[in-house]
C-alpha cells in the first residue's frame, strides 16, 4: 500500500503544516476535532497514558495478551504482544499502561460539560464541506478498534458509493 504513487508518508509533520500543500477533494480527519478548529471553543479534555516497557528473560510472562488491572495498582493494563503476533523468542516484553492527566490524547472524558463542548465542535464539523471526522479523537467517543474500522469503512463507502462489504472486497 505504501508504495502506491498516490501515497506519501510524511514523518513529524502536523496537519497544519501541510494542509494547504497536499491537494484533495475530500479529507478524512482522525485527529482531535478541537485541534482541527484551532480550539475555537476551548480544549476538549482527554485522559492520557504513559507506557513503560519491560523485557524479561522468559518466553511468556502472562497467560493471555492483555490483563486489565482495575484495582489499586498504579497501572491499568499490561500487554504482552507475543500472544497477538505469534512471535517466538526466548525473551518477552510487557507494556504497562499508566493513566495520566496530560499528554497525548487517548480517552475522551465524557462529562456533560465536555459533551456540550463537543456538540459545538460537531455542529461546526457538520458545516465544513468535504471534511469527514472519523475515529475516537475526531468524534470524541471511546471506540474499540473494530468499531473504528467499521466507521472508516462506512465513510469510505459513502464517498465511493459502495457498501461496507463492497469496500472490503473491492478497495479503490
């Protein structure tokens, strides 16, 4: 996919830096909706995460890929990716997730006052032609990855006139 002549990969480039440089008919924006509109109504609050990696001299450390810790631990989840990838190696790596009040946005804080602020941004988005807001940050909702994929396929289908099933079977 990345070798296609219509696909460019730009690292360390913000949308603001390139928005007027790259021609497009339609734009699918997956970043924070408040950022797209230059925080016109203020910042939407998010919970962030800090990740700590630990490599162990064992083949596997957990019985499953992800273990949630909704208790008194300082971390909320531990992931061992080898369970997901099928990797075989005598060592393993665990990733601990620690909740943080600031940093990269991960989880919308869905309090009524925040949802009201989001509704203002959503109204602004609805009046912005040819820009489609997709995903957790752009719609200020918590989604699992399968839900985000379904949302992206639905938007793609609307843009191409295909159903979700057709979009999966016949990508443009």
